[in-house]
């Protein structure tokens, strides 16, 4: 299994742990709540769902809303299939949540893992955040050394691009420092602990109250319109 496929399976299991959904709802949630999956198509999602069903982690059920009941006879299409997490699927997802190795904090996987931090234990969150910070600090050191060696050979635009890259990594490190400090203090990102004053504001994201790297506000992506 490729890393990209593994991330998609993880996210699908996590979303279905919240509630059963049909394919359209899943794709909309992947696109709007987890922006890392914005490029995924139905052609990628449905094979993933079939694999999860074959593994026994999901089951397929016919849609039972009035709209679903009318869809087939009126349009000539089959009724929508709803996907539900099985007990085995929940157990498998919890195993994935507990993993704290490099696959949890690499560039391709960290955003998906962070999106489900609300379902992750505090000690696991700490290890993932610290692993991510360590990886970025190593990257900063290498970028700084490379820039020092090549500065005199770079034109102004290439030099500015290198600086921009370093600043982006530095902002994420600062953001991670804030998150780690909050975790160590036992603060919940959704609000201050009982009897404890709020220490700072966070920028609300699509996942609900999560701060963005560097604290840069971005507008929420509007929901897709059903067709």
C-alpha cells in the first residue's frame, strides 16, 4: 500500500467513526474538512472503500432517508450506499491513532493525523507533535547551511524564495511550540481548563477551533452543492 493510499484509508475510517456516510458525504468531508484530500476523486475514493469493506473494517448498507428511497425509481439509478464502521474497523483505527513513528509526522501524513487529534490520547499527541518539531528543526538546520553555502551564487529572486521557505518552516515550528506548551499544561484547544483563564486565541479552522501554522487566518471552504 502506498503512503498516500494509507492516509486516505486512515481519514475515511476516522470520519466514519464519527457517523455513517455515503460516498458523496465522505468526499465532501475529505475535501472541505481535510484540505489535504482536495485532489482526491471518486475514482480514488471508491476503490479505497471497497478495500476497507473487503478487510472487514466497513460494511455497506442501503441508504434509508426519504431522498434515498426516491432516488432509484425517479432517476433509474441504484440507491446510495451508506458505509458504516465495524467493530473491527474501530479497533484498527484506534491502532493507527496510537502510532507515533515517522509516518505520523512526515509532510504527507501530519495534517491528516492532526485533524483527528480530538480522538487521540494526550501522550500520543505529544509524541507526534515533538516528532514533527524535531523533523522541522533538522530541516531548518539543513536549509540554513545550504543557504550559507550558496548565497553568493543565487540571484535575488531565488534567494527570496529560499528565505520564504525558511520562514514558512520557522512559523510552523513556533506553532508547534505553542501546541506542545498547551499539551504540557493540560489545556484543551477547544477552551481553557476548568478554572484556568484562556492564555491565547486560536484561529478557527474547518476541523473546529484548531490553530493554523503561524496563526494565519484563512477563509473556510464552502460546502459543495449536491448534484
